């Protein structure tokens, strides 16, 4: 189990997948499964049962997990973009 290249609170950019190009702060890291939760990225809908907070039940939107290999530190990403001379990685 290798050490993660990011930690909780780091600003990251998603570099692969459907959420490519999105930025956010890391909420939590799961080193065992090599996944991270980034705020505002990979939003999922979770259905919750009736309870005291939600007497009717509800559909809550929250962040899903992203694999560690699909995120890069924002500072490193910006430095790479500056070297290439582009404003974003999506330019061809």
C-alpha cells in the first residue's frame, strides 16, 4: 500500500474521467481503496429513509469517490499548463 500523493485539504484537479477539469478541495482520503472525495466532484444522489431529520424521506446529493490516479495537485497542474503554454489541459 503506497503513500498517497495528496492529503486532506489539498486543492486538486481531476485529470481523467467524466469529471475531467473540475477543481476542488479534498474532503477525505481512503488509502486502503486508493480513493478520495473531492468537494463538488462526482455528485451522486443518495435516497434516505424516513427519520427525524427527514420525516418524508429525501434524496440527498453528495460527493462520490474518485480514484487517486485521476487527481493531481492544482499547483502541479498549473505549472504543467504554464510549461505547455496553454490555459488548460483540454487544448489540442
